[in-house]
C-alpha cells in the first residue's frame, strides 16, 4: 500500500510540474520562443516550431502522469516518457553549459540563464 501511495504522489508531482510548466509556456508562447532562440543559432521558423512543440509535449506527458493516478496500467509508459523528456532537457543544458553558451532556460516561463540551478532542478525530476 505504501508503494502504491508513493507512486501516486510521485506521478502527481511530476504531472503537476509538467502541466504547470507547459501552461506557462503555452500562455506566453512568444516569450518561450525568444528563450528558445538563445539556445543555438536557428531561424525564427525553427524557434517557433520548438517553442510550440515542447510545451505541448510537456502537457501531454504531464497529463499522462496525472492520469496514471486513476489508471495505473499506463504508469510505466508515463514514467518512461517523463524520464526521456527530463533526460533530453538535462543533456541540452549540459551541452549549453559545456559550450559556455549564454542561453535562457524558459523553464516555467523564466528568462533566467541556464546553469547549475536549472540543471539541478531537471536532475531531481529525472
């Protein structure tokens, strides 16, 4: 029973985190697109595509995580998708830090620079 409760709490925390982050980015799309443009040299079209796609992927994975509270059968798929998403975020941030590239995070709509604090947050979620 304790494992089931812990699993639900973890799914809820991950799901709410992703849904909240996605909602901020979707509501402030252009601010997130501006942050995306700082990640690497890219066209406005590429930044728009990434700035539109990433929040919706976060939202879908977050809702899937929340859905496993009521329907635990999909928990493994939801956990795997969330782990892949957070791993991709971590790898991207590590690469930007390695290149000493000044980039904006865009996490929760924040315009703060990618650094050890943003990497720590995504690592905890991973």
